[in-house]
């Protein structure tokens, strides 16, 4: 919901958030093997939510692009 909130705020806040999010998530996404397309679990709760939880959270951050396609213009 953080990404959605900053998107709705718009302006410079969104521009900075979006650039950092895309850079970070694209670089961290696994690109090979059985893990391709997922994200390695990181952070304080990584041992609890694992790969599936981490991938779900990252996908939800990127969901704003599907929900609001006009924002990419």
C-alpha cells in the first residue's frame, strides 16, 4: 500500500519512489533457474514469510502498474 499511496500523492515524491522501487526490485529479482521471477527473502520477517511471501510483497509493489496503466506515461 505504500507504493499506491505515494503514486496517488504524485509529483516529485512519486517520481523518486518509482525510480528507486524499479531500480531496487528489478535488480533483486532472481533471473535464473527454478527461482527465476521470484525474490530472495530478506528483512526482519524473511524467515517467517519465505520466498513466497517476499515475492508476493514485491509483486504487490509492482501491481500499481497494472491497476493504473496511465501512470506510466
